[in-house]
C-alpha cells in the first residue's frame, strides 16, 4: 500500500470519529503515528528497488510531450480524440483535477477582456465550501495552434452537437478521457504493423510512443494527474522571471504548508500571468502579448452565424462563441493542412455556406495590443512591454533602412538617366552642327565665327529637340508595352474560351451518347451515376443531423446531390448498401415522428404554419431549413426514442448508427405490444 492510500484511510477514520462526536483513543493515535513514521522511513529506500518492483507515482508531463500529443491527436479523425484532446488541453490550462473538468457547465464559462474565464463550483480541498470562488483565465495561443485552448474548444463544439448544459456531457467522462489517453500512448502488436500515412493512427501512436521512450517514460507513468503536475512545473520553470509561486499554487489548488491560511490572497493579475504562461505563449518575446483572433465588425450577420453554427447553446455564451468561431476561422489554413480530410469538423455547418465563411474570414484579425483598441490586454509583466517597445523600434529602424535603400536606388537611377540624357544631348548637338554645315574636318581653313554657340535661340532650339526626341521615344516604348500586354491577354482569353467550348461540346456529345445507351439497358441501369466513385458512407455519415442534411440537400462542398436520389444499385459495397438502407430507415422514422407531432398540436394555426414549413422544405430543400426543422424536433425525437437511459446524458455525441439500432429496437418493441 502506498503512503498516500494509507493517508486517505487515516483521514476517513478521523472523519468517522468526528462525525459521531467521538475522540480517537490515545493508544490508537500513537500506534497510527508510529506506523506512518515507519512507512515514511521505508519510503526512503524507494529508489534502491528496480523500476518493476517499486510503486510508481505519476510523473509531471513534459511540455514537449504535451505539445506532441496535442498535435498528433489533432490529426486523428476519430471523434473520441476530438473529445480527449479538448479535455486534455483544458485540464492543462486550468491545472485542475480531471474530475473537476467533467462538471464544467456553460453557466460557469464567460469571456472577460482577452481571456476565457471558467469558474469551478467544487474543489476537493474545500469540501465545506468555505473558500471563495474565483474564475480562472484561459488564453489563446495564435503562435502555436496545436496547443491553443480556444481553437480546441471551437473545433470540439463544431464537431459535436453541443449539449445545452454541460461542456462534457455524460457520466464518468474523466474515466473515458483517461482510457483514451492510455490507448493513445500504448502501442500494441497490431499497431506495430500499421501504415506510414500522415493521418494513419498506428503511425501516430508509434511516433508518440518513441518520444515517450526517449524521455525515459512508460505509458503507465502518465495519468490524469501528470497533466496537472506538468502544467504547474512548466509555469514555475519556463523562465527565471516567471509567474509567482503563490499564483501557481492557487491556480493548481496546491496548498502551501509554510504559510498559514489567509496570508496569501487570490489576485487576478497573478492568475492572468499564469494563464498566459501555461498557454505556451513565448515568455521572452513580444508575442507573449498577442491578443486572441477576433472579429473587427459585429453585426446581425455575425450573430446569425453564431446561432447557426452553435444552435443548442444559451445566448449568454454568444461572446464566448464569437471568439471560438474567430479562432477557428483564423486558423482555417492550418486546419486544412493538418487535419484528416475525413475529420468530423469538415462535415459541420461551418462548411455548408462558403459565401458566409469567406465573409467571416475577411473580418477576423490577430494583432498586438498597440494595434487595436477593441480589446483590453491582461496578464502582461513589465518586461513584456519593453519587448514590445524594442520590437517597435526595430521595425521603425528597418523601415528607415528600407527607405534609405530606396533613396539610394532612386539616386542611382537619376544618375544613370542623367548620363543617358547627356549622351543624347551630344548626339543632338552633332546633328544640329551637321544641319548648319559646320564641319570640323577642314583644319587649314580659318575658324569661322560661332555666333550660334552664344545664341539663346540655338540653345532653346537644342532643348526643344532633345525634349521632343526623348518624349517621342518614351511614347513609342509605352505603346509597344501596352500592345504586347493587350495581345497576351487577348490570346489567353481566346484560348480559354475555345477550350471551354470544346469541353462543353465534348461533354454534351458524351451525355447524348450515354443517354442513348442508357435507354437500351435495363431499368436498374437507366439512371446515371450521380455520386463520384469512392464514396464512403462510414466517413460521410457522422451524426443524425449530418445524415438528415445529406439525405435532403447533399453536400455542396464535395459535389454530392441529395442522398435520397441515390439508387442502391450504384453501390458496389455490401456494407454501403446496408448503411444506405439504415439511413433511409432513420429518415423515414424521423419524418413519421414529425408528422405525428404536427397532427398532435392543439393550436391549429401553429400546426398549419409548421406543416407549411415542412412541405416547403421537402419541395425545395435548403441547408438552413433542414437545420431549423431538425433542431426543432430533435429533443422530442430523442426522448421518444430513448428506450433506456444508458446514453441519455451523452446522446448529442452519439453516431447516427447508434440511433438506428435504438430505432429498430423500438420498432420491435412496438410490434410486440401491438401483437399482445
């Protein structure tokens, strides 16, 4: 038994006596003290035993390994790793126990100034609720998107249908997180033979395991407590002028036995400094002061987009969701480069309206505090302001150097032009002399008088000739350049138009041939293949809402028409045919449920209005109408479908296939009830 386990038992025994108003016998107290003293002495020989024999406590997670795990989890397409990565990063930034992260509700989350604030309602070290509650600030890290907590939360809420109350819905989510983390760190025999692709799960696990072994650690050395210890250790050792130890201990919930209770009080400035440091911002650079990505313009379009992308969340979260959405949009290029193409994020509502997405991208910025007044910066120590000033001075010096270089090049160009002009003047003078019959070849004849050299008329004539000559040459050169550009553009446009006409004629001719051939085939071959080859239902269908939208609207991003138009004869895989049948069964059941709900409404005007909305949607389906109808009846449909309560708390994160199984179970149960 470890010393910590025995200490817990001793605390429980003391609590038992105290609850019943009894006092522990003196002999028993002395015996326990002697036993614990001997246990501590035996613990001093801990390092003399082999690694396999001694009891290992969890080691602090190194920052390098933390960064690697976050980066590799981001590349995994499985939605379980989207959950685990968000839980992992949140636990690191809050320096909290994993069980406390599980109980975070949306009512505990807010946005203040430039940080996300989370306030815990429960602490293990404060069972009697005697200590005051202070919000802990989480900061964005635009320089390192792989560990940015704001980006992780944004990807998580877009990948799942959010629960209306809890951030991580369900029971024992910290155990779920621990199991996923351990499976990610452990390489099994089947993983050793995996592929080498960038998004291959086996290769990702092997790389993480190699880094773990290089640090002298094993998967069993890393647990949920390692994250909390690693974050506190990183804050205290990231720099010699890092956050004060008292602020680190207060944020991590670690007591300071050398000080009595009440000597150290919580201060927001210290917690802000800790929040920026633990987020991984470079403490010895001006980028430590970077503001989170944010929108420069707020209007109805932005708030309508927030309600569309996060439909189930309360309106009190709008400011938080605004910054989460800004972070995802700002890092969109990074996500496209590093995420698996089959990641659940790409099937979210964010990528169903490209015009709105481009509008949002044009609004988002990420800048330093002195470049905007839209946000107040917090958590900056004095030396960072000096870094900002130095960087500003270096930039101004660079601008001056660039201007000096430009001036030098301009002077050189003027000198070259002057030399060229001088040569032209000499040439013009020579031509003028030839026109006036002045010859220098006759050396024996007496030199004639040269009144033209002193004549102002001749001087003005020479200047006019020079000016006209240079101007005419420049005009001719400009006309040549314009003509060349016009010719190139015309040629390009003509070639593009001719190529487009050729492709269109070829496609029309090919379609005509296919139509003629299809009429001679059987009925199963009459319809054209409407989906590109290689369609994988397992990857495309992620949740009930994605199945509902794909069934009626298809996917504009991938060029899929509505799935309801897809005949099963076009599918070659037996599993895909089964999935198409399951999807058809799910949509049919949902349609029947909506019809029953419409018929059961007592208000006739409301019933007619909702029925008209459903009929208009089925006549001309749109993504926005599909989302509105689904979210309106989603909760009631799940309640009706919920035969048992095993998944009731986490049903928003379940896949569509799970609901199909429950639907079939429900249909069998209804059939038995009708038969009886």
